[in-house]
């Protein structure tokens, strides 16, 4: 039921009115928050007010339920591929859109810089959302952060934030697992999902890996956990990095969901944790491995689990309903208003209409075809608009090897150069490479193994070098077929 009339109960509804229709319970009802929830919140709010400082008590009594106070932490990443300025803005919007949270941002100096002006009052917040990937922090900040979670503060760790602080044991205990930044078996075992639970793999080696960014299915493993309750058992996440081979202590860690890491996309063939929940002292931690960029963050599945995970980390409960447009097992669902926050977003019916997303998929298709044909080499895909080439977008992947080594009779081949020569010939002739429409010019070889087709607005090119000509053509066909699905 929806509450009518004025006063507290109506204000208790945590969502903007216009989005209420999007939120349904499992039975299809439109309940947003039940009476019991509201009363509990009322009691909680009253209790909180009684415990608050005199300054707060002196303030006028708010008629609305007090929002959950969130601090997003950012300020550094290991590389430009994690654009924290952009992703913090998205995370903030996603939380604020629920009407449940009041969000502040603390931007940390880079490690090694002056921290004297950086004194976030962790204690003023109920939950910290970490969107920072730094090598280390000064000991004062670390001690305060530990104290915050230890004494019951919530923590949410998003994607690359689990790369951070490799040598800070308490932080690694909070996140359970992490990757990169020179982590090795010393950081703990690799954790993966098998036979209904997380299994440690004690073998030696680095931590952290992922393939190309493609959509992948997420499988719920703890359906009764408050964050997961009511979500489908399987849903399709938008194109994202699928983290694998993460290492860590894995203490008090509950796996909420996993994703299969595809060996055809540099994967482990294992069910890798994609969301986990942990306890640290009295604190709750929600750790999602998803969310590389704005496109991934715009996925309704990511957004919902992030909003619910943040509420759970802060309060131990989840009052938010599952949105009606939650992704199914086969279909990506994303929010255009979020995706548009990335200046690189190409407007269209799906994000995969942009060359980048399709190029990743095309290179994976070419890799698969090359594997089937048992050949290695270099794959490239390219796209240009119009009838003649002025500029193109292209992507390349080494599939096994980039060159053949010299032997007595042969000087060896630079397969990358040959693949681009094929593409160059096609860009000029608009025919498949090796079509013999004219004698090869300098820089071309006239070899087959590249395919060009006309798309909706321009030309799509795929070329492979490394196998026999007819096999190179087969691999290239797999690439253009994938590009053609959206261009
Ligand atoms: Zn990433």
C-alpha cells in the first residue's frame, strides 16, 4: 500500500514520487515501504535524536526521515582507465536518486603529497563508499578508517577500489579479496566459487586479471541476503571487466553473486566472486567487483545492487524494491541518463552501438575462430564513416603471437604490420584484401585475409594475419559479422 495524507508516514517513503512506479515488490504490488518499516524508522529516528549531540537536539525537529549519511572517498587511481572524477559523480547520483542518502565526497591527496588538509570526519557518516585506488595512506588516516569500520561503520568497495592499499592488512581483511599492485600469494589464496561455496586456491602467482569488456551473466548465490532478496537468479550485466584471480584473507566473507570467467576472453573458466559481503569488527562491508566505467555503472543491475548494498552496509537492512526494468538473464538494461554522464557516450539505442564496445566483441569472436582453426597471429578491426576514408577507429588484439621468428631461409614476419597492410589496401580499394583489383602499391602485399563490408553509415573492416590465407579470411569474417550487428 501507499501512504496517503500528510505527516511523517508519507514523508517516510524513500523514493521520489515520479520513480515510485519503477519499484515493485516481488508480488508485483506497489508497496514502497510498509507500516512496520515506517514505525521502525520512526523509533530509530527518535532514538537517534535522543542520542545526538545537544547542537543537533537544538535544531528544529525534521519532519522527514533522516537520510543515510554517505561519504564517497576518491582522489587517486593507478591509471587513467579508472576515471574517478567521472565515476564518483555517477555513484553520487545513483545514491541520491533513491532519496535515501545524503552524499558527501572526500578527495584524498595522492599518496606522498601533503595530507595535513585532509581530515574527513569519518564518524559523521554511516557508510563510506570507496572509489579510491591508492598505493598507501598515512598511518593516522588508516587508524581512523579502521576505527570507523571496527566500531560499526559501513563500507562499500567498488571495483578498482579493491586494488588499493596492498600492504594494509586491516583493509585487505575488510575487502576480503583484491588484485594487482604487486599482490602475490602472500596476500592470501585466490578465492573462487565451487560446489556451493568459496574455495581457496593456494597456488603461487600474481593477483587480479580480466578480459575484454563484454556483457556477462551474474548468478545470485545468496538469495536470502537482504541485498539480493527478490533479484533474479541470473541477470545480464552490461559490458564490464570481469575480475578474476583475486586474492586475500577471505575472512567472514559471504559470496552474494558470481560470474563465469570465460577462457575465450582471457578467463579462468571458474565462477569468480562478483559481489561479496563481509564483517569487520562491528562493521558491515559490501564489496562489488563490477563498475569499471560509466557504461558499467549505468547497468540497472549494478545500480540496484550498489544502492541496496550501500543501504545494507549502513543499516543492516534493505528497504528498496527491485526496479521493474531489472535486467533478465539475456538482456542488458541500462539508464541513459547515467550513461550520458560519460562525455564519450555515443547516443543510440544501446551502448554497443559505439565502435569500442563492438570492437571488443569482434576481437573476441576473431580470437574464438582462430582458436577453432588452431592458428595464432594478429587481429584488427576498423571502422570509418562515409564512402572514402579520412580517419578510422580501430582496435587490435594479439592472438597468441605478434610475429614469426626468423629461421634459416626466412627472415620472419611482423604479423601486426601485415594485418595493417591488409586493412590499408581495403581502405583504398573498398574490396577484400587480395582481390587483385590493381597491383599492390608500396605498403601493401596483395594478400588475402582481410574482409570489408558496407555498414549502415560507413565501412567495417577486419583483418587477420598469422594463418593460411583462407583461414585468415574465416577469422576476419567472424570479426565483421560482429561489427555488423551495430554499425
Ligand atoms: Zn577496471
